[in-house]
């Protein structure tokens, strides 16, 4: 796939398919941003090279400590400069911001060339996270509350960040409490598509597939976390239901009847004839960050509707 270009995330750019990067670019250009300037922080100065991690930092009330951001980030005020992403970091721009902390999402690939040595030479705290699975999101939240430098910050502020992190993880766990078995038992294998051109889906090991499983659903796919599919494979799987995951708004109600895109409509899938095609739409659905609490509520509502629809579970 590809944190969630995102998101997904805002994931590691080398692991994110081009369609996710495009979604983040569209999100970045279409979402309204705050324009009022922020007061420069007296403590930490964070450069964050991941929209998903920025989402977490905002939930931890650390937004006003961010002095530089990723190319694809869309939530911060426009006055916060963009300094590139993992594929192309403007190291001169980062140096000019004089950060205390640089946060990125490239654990397996490692930091971009030159960043580690520059961080070491200037005494920056380099926090490198891996966020693919749901467990990674929980770990990232708690790690940020402990792993940032907190230079110039009070002990009270640090304790407050830790408390917010624990509450956020608790809220996510509550949002993902399992559905009643009488509802989940009616669900068949579900395909989670984050792109239809090319056909791309969340597979086992991705955060959204983990969320589906936590709620009581079952992914129609086996294999890797981010998968590009061809039409014949989708036809062969013939999923019981398809959920289209979108970060943009089309203006129509989320529970309106869904039409499959042309690339899938020609396949004569069972879910199309039975009306088991749903849309999960949230501005940050493709970011594995703090907003997953809200995304979980959307996913639960969809699964409730699918469980209430006619039809029985397929093997």
C-alpha cells in the first residue's frame, strides 16, 4: 500500500503505492487549513516528516511545537513550512528551523541519507517510527510520549502528554471493542479497497485490516499488508462485501447505495448484486494516526449495516 504517499499514510514512502501518495496530495490541496500564525514554542521544536505522526502529535496537544512538516501534511497552519518527505528531505530547510526533535516514519528503510549524521552533529533527537499495523499505531502514540526530547519543557507538561497518550490508546481500544457475535457471525469475507485505479487493497497486517478483525470482521485477502490486485483475482475471490475507503468527500450520504467503479462493475461480483458495497469516508482514513478512533466508529457503522443486510455468510 501506500501511511498510510499514507498514508496510507504517511507510511514509509518507499512502502506506499503511488495511489496513496496521490490521495494525500489531493487531501493536502483540498482540505482547509488554519492560517493564523502560531507562537514559536519556547521548548521543543519538532520537524515531523510523516502526516500520520503529525496527526498523533496534534492529538497529544503538541501541534504548536511543530516547526516543520512533511510535503503531504494538510492539518497544520499554512505558516508551518514544508521541508520535503522521506524521498526528498530539504536538509538546509530543516537546519534553518533549528529543531530539537526530528520525527519520521521509516524504521525499516532507515532515515534519509545524511539526516542521521546531521541530527547527531546538531544534537537533535531523531525519533524513527514504523507504523503499518494497528499495534504499531498504539506503540507510536506511547513512544512519542516518552521518546521526544522534551527540551525546555516542564515536568507537568511531560506528565500531561503521557496522560493524553494513555487516554488516546484507551479511546482507540474502546472504539474497537468487538461487535456482538450475532452481528459479526453474519459477516462474510470483506475486501477493503483504498484505490480502484489501480485496484489496491488493505491486506492482513495493515492497520485497517487489523481494525476490521478487532471489530469482528474478516479480510477477504491473504498475503501482504498492501496489495495491488488484478480484475481476475478479484473475480476469483468474489468477496462477500467490498468497502471503498476514501479520504475525499463526494457530497453524498455515507449510507447511500454504492455503485462499483467500472473496473469492478464488469466482473459480475456477488456483492454488487446483493448491495453489499459500502463507502468508508473520512478525511484521514488513509493515515494510521490518532484519527483512527473516528475511523473505527465509521467502520463499525458500516459493518452493522452489512450485518443487517440480506444474505448469509459465505465460506
